[in-house]
């Protein structure tokens, strides 16, 4: 069995490390700060609750990146997308030939950004950078060393950059976690980014409730009313139109709920209500949360940027970004990934497709 490193020990990272240990893998866990992993450093164990129940032992937890990834064939990066650049820089000096790095998830343009940083850091090792379309679990961390898995998704699309490395990715990743499904290229993982449909607008439109209750309501079941769901459907329509620029057939949010959770509905609102996997997931306690700090600059902004570059209007997406700028006192247009930041400015659609499928000539 391959040795696996999990980089990031938040809600998802701890759950994933424990889950992989349950499956019998030799797992290391890295976190940038010691606070979240101090109990795991001492006990080497992670307790999982929910759909998976048990206490499982990992090899070790550490704040030392070199130690964490040394000799590890598969490196599962589970950090907010705004930290991808920093993680790539930290990882660059210690990478080894043959390693596979998977961003869980990449959000929009994650693999492109990560790969660009490795080039800037002059990494010459033969490594594969890949990105997942979403995270495999709906999960939350109860306490350090304790994670709750609400639901394991049926399938998670993933692709390497370039797609010519997908066979190598599949051999290692899908043998470890069969729920991963190889798709054509990172266009499919970056733009079928469903979290960007559900998270930012729902949080923005529930801002008063979040701030007056500290998030003490069920995010999906109480936060998404029929009228909020109509806004989400418009965001989804704009996302799909941008994706269609790349001659790729998008998966709607409603179709994704069926794909990932086996739920159906005549509308997006109805499909969300039918998803028992969302039961018990509460809203964030503040707006200062990854649903805005990650999903806006790393998902909504790049989707809008691609739309602007190639002639697709995204007025509802743009309005959510502008509202968030006011509420958060930030400028996500400047902080976020753009066509220029991803090194794609001036490239044609055909050039970008060739890049993600075949790599640079």
C-alpha cells in the first residue's frame, strides 16, 4: 500500500487522515500550527464520528513539511484554497520524483496556480499536480483529534494537470479511495465547482441571522429558502455558461446532488431539502469564514474573470462579490485568482484546452 501524507489538519484533513488510517494506509498528518494537532502528535490517533465510527492510528503528526512528505507517494492537500500558494512554496524544496499531489479541492484554477508556484520555485522533480472538484466528505471537526463525517460522497471528480498524467493518477489515487472518478481534464474539476453555488450567496443572504445567532441554525435546511435557492440557481446558470466556453458540458448543481448524494428534486430547493447528508450541518458562527474568504476569491472571482475575458456576463456572481466586499471591508477582486494570475492572459480558449490536456509544448 502506498504511503500517504495529509497536508492540513482542519475539518477535512483530520477526517481524511483518520479515514485513510481506517483503510490500513500508513498516514502522516501535517499542519502549519501545532495547536490543532498537539493531541494527535502525542496519541497518533484520530477519532471519527458519524457515518464512520472508530478511533484510528496514524503514523505521526508534525509541523515539519519535510518530515511529513518524505517518502510519501500520495500527498493529499486539504487546506483552504487561499493557502495553496503558501503550501506549494513550503513543499517545493522537499518534493521527490514520482509523488502525486492532490488538491482537495482545487476550487477554480487550483492545479494551475499550484503548478505555477512549483515552476517559480524551480522544482525539477517529476511530480503530478491534480485537483478534486470537491471534498470527499461533508465533515466537521468536533475537537482536535475528533472529526465527524456527516456523509461520504458517492463520487468525486478528479483530474491531473495535464490530463496526459491521468492514468498514473488513477492507478494510485483511485486504488486508495475508489470514490474518486477520473474526468477529462481540470476544466471539469475547476468549473464544476458546486461549493461556489451553495456557500457564498447563502452566507451573504443570511448575514443578519449568522451575526445575531452565531450560526445556530442549519445552514442548508434553514438558510436556503425558496427565494435564496432562486439566487443560487442564477449563480449556477452563470457558472455553467462560463464552463461551456471550453466546449465542456457542465453539471448543474441539481444534477450534482444526484451524482454525489443520490438525491433528486424538481428544483434546486427541493433537491437540497431531500439531502439527508446535509442534516445537522450548522452555519458558520461568523461571516469571517472560508465560505466567503475561500469561495469568493478562489472560485467566484476566477469564474467572473474568465467570463469577462471571453465574453460571458456574470451579473449575479458579480453582485455577490460586491456585497461581500462591502460586508467584509475587502476587495476580493484584487485578492482573487484571475485569468492573468493563472498565467492565461492573452491565450485563446483552444490554447487553454491544449494546456490542460497536453501540457506546455
